[in-house]
C-alpha cells in the first residue's frame, strides 16, 4: 500500500491542483470514454472492472467526470489517499487490479471560511465552519462551464451540432461531531451528474 501525500499530489504537473487527477501519474490510466459509467481506472494494465474506487470505504463507480477532465470530489473535501496496486486484503472486495481509496477530510475548521472559483473548466464554491465547540460542517458544489464555453466559441456555420453540450455537476456535504475526545461521528454526502 502506498499512502500518497495530498500536498505532493496537488503539485504534480498536469494535476491542476486536483488530488485525484494527480493519482493518474503513478501507473494508473483513465479510460476516459464519453459513455455513462465507463470512466473506470486501468491499474497496471488490468480491466477497469477489476479495480475498485473507494471513498470512506464505500465503492463509487467513477473517479472522474467525462474524459477525465475533473475528479468527482474536489481536493478541499479530501483528507487522504491510498493506492493499493496489489496484495491487499479481502476487505476491499472482489478486486484484482488495484484499489484507489480516498478518505474525506477530518480536520475541524475553527472559523467560517470559504472560496469561490471560476475557470474555463468549472465554477465551484465551498463554505465551512464550526457549529459550537464540538461540531463542524463543510459544503461544496461544482458545475462545469464547458457547455457555456462551447456554445460561445463555436460559430453557427461551423457545421458542428450538438444534441446536448457536455456538462457535469457534483456536490458534497460533510458534518462532523465529537461528543468526547475519543469519539467521533460524521456524515459525508456526495453525488455527481454527468
């Protein structure tokens, strides 16, 4: 098992500050198809169906939005990442190719903060903060702007026509509560739509 440091993955050239995009460099490929639920990972040459993608121990079907442009969970909502190319325990299920296991963020913010981002790829935002002394929240959402950019730059006489422009959404919400020093309760909700 290899635990990959978040700060190092964000700094990998080509990752664009996206932890899960940075994981593609050490021997992992994304098949990047435009068909639904086909953006699996090719780990050490194995079929995408032979690998598993986990977030907080739960399997998710895809790690990236169409063509691998953006991961389905933003870096700001992730705490750690583990890459298991082989020799992992049976607790990970029926995988023979490899495992990419991400964990959601665990740190508790001490004050309310947030950010908003607008790029040629997507528009995104995050708000986080404490709820009293023992609880905290983080809420984030993204929407691609590729459909708006394509509609704006393609001339009407280009001969290209789309039934629908490619677009994606994703959203995340995390609630953490520490009733005692050695106890922690948490809920992490996330979803995507491509």
